[in-house]
C-alpha cells in the first residue's frame, strides 16, 4: 500500500507500466468535473471509476484485497483514512474471482 498525495503519483510509474497511463489521464481530465461512472483509459483493464462514497467509521469499515487489480483511490472532496493488515494476517474469507475481490467481514463479497 502506498499513501501519498496526488502530486506525487508520477513518482510511482516505475512500479507498474500502466501507472504512466493513469498519470496522463489525470493530467488531461479534471476528476472534480466528471460525472459518476466508469471511464476506460486503456482497454477494459485500466479505467477510472468515479463514485460518491460515504465515509465509514473504523468499526464499520471493511478490509478488501485484490489478486489481479490495483486500486488507486483518490478522495476528491473529503479526507479519508486507510487501514492496513498484511495479507498473511487476515482470516480466510471467500474470494470472488469474477470481481477480483475479497471483502473481510462482508458476506456479500
């Protein structure tokens, strides 16, 4: 997990070849003016998904993991906090391969 400011996103392009495409998209698009929805950047494998998320308390928050996908989360109009637990320390939970997600503590995964 990397937690940083959007201004520093370009410093991480060496970590994944698709990160440069994300940086280019963000330079050309103002996320604050875009409607909610899914915007392809490159094929179906790289996209921006703009949603209005409701904040949760620490007690109500649910950890999630992905095997194939990488999330880059950018809060636009509110502060957000993040938690982290090493994968090997998480309990066994059902992995949803179709959605590439495991939600720990959420039976709807």
